[in-house]
C-alpha cells in the first residue's frame, strides 16, 4: 500500500474513534442533548468507502453519521458544535447529532427514521441523471433498515431506472438489541440485490483496505452506467446502540472477540509491520488528532446558541398554517 494512503486511513480512523469517544464524554457531562449514536468499531466502513469516492459524489446517511460527515469534509468543529446545538454547527444548531447536513460538501444528511435514506438517495440520483452528471450517490444504511419497505421499493426503482446509487450496508449485526438472525429472514444483506437484478457483494467491514478496494470496484460499475450496486460491509459496534443503551443483550465474550479485530488497532499494527508508518509517526498522528478534538470542543463550548429558535422551524410552521392553536 502507498504510504500516503496508509497515513490517510490511519489519521481518519483515529480522528473518527477519538471524536466519538470525546462526544460520549461531552454527553455524560450534559453538553450534548437528545440521542447520540456512536460509531466506534465501524470506522473502516466510512473511512475506506469515502476515500474511494470522488469529492463530487453525494452522501446520504443515518443517525450514526458523524464520521461520514467528517469524511465529506465537514470539520470536527462544525460537527461538535452541532452536537452541542450551537449556531456554528453545520445545521446551525437546529439539527443535532442525527441531522448533520452540508449541501456544499454534498452531505445530504443525517436521517433519524430507519429507511428514510433510500428515497432521498434515489431522488438525488434521479436529479444527477437529469443533469447528465457522472457522479454517484453513496447511500449508507444499517442491517435493520433492510427490512423496511423503502429499501425494497428504492432498490427496485433504482434498478429499473439504472440510477447511479451505491447502497452501502453497515451490517453491525444488531438492530438496537435484536440480533440479525432474529430480525431478518436473510442475514446476508447483499443477497437482496439479486431480487432486483443488480450486483452486490459482501466485504470484511473491519478491514479498511478491503472496504476501499471493494468500493472502488463498485463505483466503477455504477459510473459505467450499469445502475446501482449493493455493498455489504460486515462490521460491529463496540458501544451500545445509543448512549441510552447499556448493551446488556450481548455477551462480554462476543464483544471481546470482536474487539480483537478492532479495525483501528489492527491497521495500526499492520501499518508498522509493513513499514507503511513508523511507531513514532503513529504516535504523532494520535497527538495531532487529540489537539484537533480539543480545539473542536473549545470551539463548540465557546460558540453562541442559535439566536432565535423559532427561525427555520417554528416560523415556517406559522407561515404555513397561520399560527399554532
Ligand atoms: C421507521 C423507524 N422505526 C423504528 C425506529 C427506531 N429505531 C431507531 S434505530 C433502530 C435500529 C436500526 O438498526 P440498523 O438499521 O441495523 O442500524 P444501526 O443502528 O445498527 O446502525 C430503530 C428500530 C426508527 N428510528 N424509525
Ligand atoms: Mg445494525
């Protein structure tokens, strides 16, 4: 592997891990309200796939989307400030953790409703088609979302109209506390692709290089005008579903087994062994990332609250309906 690519993978996975751990700490201190769904364990998926994408591609994600947003170029400051509900956040403090958005960076959200991402992604892809653009929409979703009607309807329409969408399943084996074999008749999500006549495959989602390579191939397939593709990344989340979940439904042994395959730590070891990065370089990167995160927290703390909470949301409802009774 090229040293520059190894460096990017390690830097971004470290940033992803440490940003999320810092967010958890800020949540317990009462600085972040609402729900908070974190990504540790799944970093190789967003980092590997979005390094393979073009900056002109579009991204739609779920409520577990901080890292996808970061990989689209939204700064750690703007994301942390959004989690704090501050006016300097990427959604001006109105969205919070589940509703990050940045049109300029082609990050089309953060959606709280399971299965909501699919229609948004195919709508954006249809628009791209109308513009004759050769870009792709990367649509991220969880294993639980594959049981929603919108998944099947959207796969059908995307296939029928040969829309440029890369559906990426982050199969972490759980829909909140329900393990995949108890919530889905089909436990290998990529197999759904064949029902709609599209190509799909499963990849080790704990291996950043494997995700990167699989995404490059999938994007090539979609950009060549073959229509959508379904890439399933086999992964695991180390924390609970959200900060409100203690994760009592899975054994400590299971979590420990999956932690032995930690995508960040195994990549660090591999990078040193293969001479892509030295131990010192890894330490330096980690120190730089810590500084970046401290800066993001200071920025969020010192940023102002939105001036008028009725702006965009409430006022719009008033305009539409002439007042709230
Ligand atoms: C339509 C809908 N039903 C139920 C919920 C409650 N809910 C929030 S997250 C979730 C689990 C989704 O699991 P999965 O798609 O595997 O994503 P993960 O959280 O594992 O990343 C559920 C049922 C919701 N947000 N939307
Ligand atoms: Mg899941």
